[in-house]
C-alpha cells in the first residue's frame, strides 16, 4: 500500500509539474530587462527579452550602401528619357539612388524588376508604382515629421530587400455568416495574427487605417444615461488595434500609457502623441497613395476583394520601437526629401502648363458642375494628387440626383502600339471609376465608354492623348 501511495504521489507531482510548465509557457523566460519609463509606483515599466531584442536588432540593421556622390552636374531629366520623378537630381545622384533602390527592393531581380531593355519605357507596372512610392517617401519625410521626426524613411524601411514588404494587409474577405440562431460573428472570434491570436476583432486595420477616422475609445467621457455610446464592441476594436501596435513595435502598453489612467493624456508618455500621428499617417498613405494604384497592379497582386496591399505599423517598424532603431538613412540619401515631378518631353505644351498651374493652386482641372477632365502622366494609370478635388463636382452632382449616371471616356494616342494604348486608356478609366465608387457612388451608376483615340502624340507632351473625361447625365 505504501508503494502504491508513493507512486500516486509521484504521478501527482509529475502532473503538477507539467501543469506548471504549461502555465508558464506563455511567460517570458528569464533573464529579462526592465526599463522604468515613468514615475515609480505607476507601473510604467518596459519589459524586454534580450533574445527577442537581439532577433529584432538583426532584422533592423542598416544595410551597406554605395558611397555618396557630390551634388550637381547635368540634371538627370536632360540626359535620360522619360524621367518623371527625380529629374532635377544630378546624373551622379540619380544613378546612385537607382543602384541603392535596386539593393533595397529587388536585389535578386536587379534593374529588370522595373525596367525592360529600353529603360525609357513604362511597360512594367512596377516602374509606375515605384514612381508613386518615391513621391510617397518624400511626403512622409516632409509632411509627417510629427511621426517620423528627422529620422525619416527610405524604400528600405519597408522593403528590407523584398520586392513586396513582408508586412502588408488586405481587406478581409466576407465571412460566411452563421445560422439565424447564432447570428453574425461581429468581425471577431476568429484568432488572427493581427489581433495577437486573441478573440478580438480580426481586422483592426480597415476602421482605423483606411476608413475615415474611427473613434479610438475604451472608456466614455460621460455616464451611460447621458447618451454615451461607447460600447464594449468599440473597446474590443480599439484593443485589437493596440495589440497590433504593441507587437509591431515590440513594446507593451506602458510605452505610451500610464496604467493608473490609460485615457489621461497628461500622464502619458510623449510616444503616445507620436503614435496618434502615426495612425493618421498610415490612413493618409493608404488612401492617397496605395488605394489609387488598384488599376495599376495586376490581379495577382490584389487581395481577395480586389484591393491593393496596404501598410500598417509593422510594415515599417518590424518589431522595433523605432524602425532601424532610430538610425536615419536620410543622412546619406537627402535627395529623398526633395523629390520633384517633371512633365515628360523636352518642353511642356501650353495645355500642360495650364494644368500644372491649376494643380499648384489646388484648382480642379477642367471641372464643372457635371463633368471633369483628369490628366495622367505618360504611360501611367495612376491618379494625380488632385484627382479627388477634380471629381468633387461630379460626385456632388451624382449624389444630388440618384437617377444620374457618370460616363467615363479614356483617351489614348494614335501613335504607337494600338493594343497597348487602348489597355492603358482602359486602366486609366478604371482608376477614375474606382475613385467614384470609393466616394460612395454605386458601381451600376458608372458607365465605361470604349477607349477613344486622340490625335497623334509622338513626343508625349500633349495631355489630350492621356486624359479621362467624366460626364454626368
């Protein structure tokens, strides 16, 4: 009997040990480092696992770059053909940046990732996208210092040697709804990496990093009977986004918040304000630069709902509280803060000059109460930065008259390959259509006309051969 009792106790002890190991499996294995980030007694400590930090450090190491070259010399736009971005850079700076971009984005594919044997051609969509991404880089470095400060970003910040950044996201595909007894899944209870595999909402990106600003709330400012509509569901969406941000930066909640009052700004760290701007920056980049490329990307690069890849916090941070742990690559690439956009060709026509002047003043291009004309760069189907403003009169007219429809006509040059020209005109029309549907106009109210030919446009400077006209009727 004693032997049986001892065996039972040993079995019970082994079971307890297994249970303890299982419970502790989710905890950080010592040793860990603690950094005090607030007043003592506030619980504002950051816990770092040295092994995780070492792994993140290797992933955020700054790559070896080509040596800097002196500024000046002949402008690249005067030496190379079809330079629509970076044309003011000297040939030396321009060439060095192209070499660096190849190493940052497509080291395996090399120049052929964006170019054909004729470097002036815009045949590959990757070249068109790269132009827009360069403009986005300048936008971040000059207009979003509230988030990136003087550190800034380069192509490498997101790509890290990959043609497609590792951390991008697409809109969630529609989920099959449960039967009438169980109801909808309410967008949660399907563990996803974005929410830390928790039962929180599995798509925290669409409401916060794509759509118009959603309230980020955990507690209400008034008592419930006064009309407070801050619900538990809204809180869960907020926690889902916060979980993503925490894992993306490799930090815990107290990196930004005081545990005594998460909502109090006056007792939060300065990083909370930086994060506030970061959420708005991500939304701005997704809506102004990435979504308009839907007509440029091939179907193989789109998500299940036909949307483009978009960015979130992990796209840049990749496990570090500051991308590259705060090392600025702009010190050796200052040209990424002074990117300019040039009209192609030796000289712009009067029509192009008028369009450029309208863009500079923020005025719509040839827009009226019932129509608009949008101009595109040579070989590009990417909407110009003023496209949304140009389409405002059309959108207003359509919303005012539910029976009205929009007719979109894409034009192309009579010179060159007819099939390619027609396809480009069609893609431009698709880009305008997508902008209208994104503004809330039903797809069945948008009619696409057959691509139409404009007068011959051999030099490429006539905007009539690269326009899309929108009319309401």
